[in-house]
C-alpha cells in the first residue's frame, strides 16, 4: 500500500507542476483534464500523508515503550499507542476504498431521461413525480437542472423528459438511479379505489466533454423544425427545435426547450455526446458497465429496481433489499439515505472483488 501511495503522491506533484506551466495553462482542454485528475487524487494524497504520519508516531511510541521503566509513563504510552492503532485501522480502511479504481465519470454532470412505462396515464403521472423528485433533490444539492426535451400530455403526465443536471459529483450521486421504478397506489382517475401498479424508467448518462468523445462534423445530420406545444402562445412561430443525428450509429438527440436555435443545438449536442459516451463505455467495459438499454429496461412493471408503495407509505429498493418509510419526504427529494446505501453497497462489492 505504501508503494502505491508513493506513486500517487508523485503523480499528484507532477500534475501540480504541469498546471503551473504557461503552455499547459493556455490549453483549456488539457488543463481541464489535468485539473480533474488533480482533484480526484487530492483525498487519497491527504489520507496517505496522515497514514504515514500515524505510522511514524506509532514507531516512536513503540520505541518509548521498549525503553520505558516508569509504570505510569508506560500506561500513558500504551493508551496513546491504542489510539494511534485505532486511527491507523480507520485510515487503512479509508485508503482501501480510496485506492479502488475511480469511476472516471463520477465528477461529471449528467443527462437524465425519465419515460413512462406500463400503466397508461398513471405511468405518465408517476414519471412526472419522479422528475419532480430528482429536481427537488438537485435543489437540495444546489445543482442546476435544464430541460432538453419533454413530451407531456394535458393532464400533467410525462411520456418522456430529457434533462441535464449540472453540479459537482452529480453522476456519482445519481448513477444508481438508473432502472425501472414501480409505483403502487390508487390513481386519481380510479373511482373504485382499486390499487393500480404502473412503472416508469430512468436512465442516467454521464455528460461527455469534447475530450471524451470525438464527433466529426461530417458525421452529423442536423434538422431544424418547429417546437411542439399544446397550442396558443406556446407554439413557436419560428423553427428553433433541433434534431442532431450521428449518422454512423443512428443515435439522435432533440432539443426544443429553448427559444434560441443556437442554445437548442448546444443542448442537443451535449445529450448526443452523452449517449455516444455511454455506448463507448459499454463497448470498452462490457463486463462491468451497464448499457443504456440495460439501464432502462423495457418499462414493464415486473422489471423493478425500486417500488413506491403508497398504501403502506413504503419505498423498497430491490437491488439492496432496503426499505424506507415516509414516501412524501422521499418524493420531495429526500434521497440521501437511499443513495448513500447504494454507494456503500457498490463499494463493498468492489472491495470484495479486490480481496478475491
């Protein structure tokens, strides 16, 4: 472990020197990439320095015990030794986690997609509830949410919504939300009071920078059209909506939320890059990465990652067998307890793989 920590510290100092180089500082993309790596190593380097310090203090304390003939001093020194050994174990556990290969996407912004699955209008209403839940969670984290494209109905339901979440560590916190979310409740349209089951799907994609995905201009087909709406003043008189299609893969992205054609193009391009990055990650790390198709599933109510049961005021995450009560708070964005448990589960599994 000490050898690995020394190598990390050396790389950290090397990046620090590079970032002060005027030639590198003037290269925005290269500087940004180095800054991201520097930030990702900072915690590990800080832990490593404290760990080495504790090891040094333990050596001194043990030497004092060997040379001590004073019973009172020996007792005090043993207490100090015990405290240092406890701290050493805590740091060692933290370092084992920190030394796991990081997910290179953890600090990225995300593109989220919520779609109504099985269940008709009720599924669309639930999709809207999920969108609001994630929006409220983003507000708690001081993240920015920007809608890229939305297909809504007149009853407050969402067939599909694509949006960006911008903020430090957004992907690391939201990536486990991918999957099928199921709801059990009595719909407002149900006169008999029968409990209805419906589903909505969530996909979370890391936002890709230009350095992550090489997209050639000649590979893009850009179409401009009129933004959709329910009529009245919301209908755009000028064609501003943008559809960008990546011709080699057929992957497309649409944005019609902004009144500016240029802004819509920027947002659509961001979503397209995210989808292309997800495809590339799937190809390169098929044994560990989940493809977008796997994330989303079919939207069938039986393929569930999480169930929100209104009659019993209960949320169950089936992947980690976690049950939590207080649906009102959860749907208002109180998700940290659930997300922390999912992250801890992932870390435990990765540590088990390393030990094995």
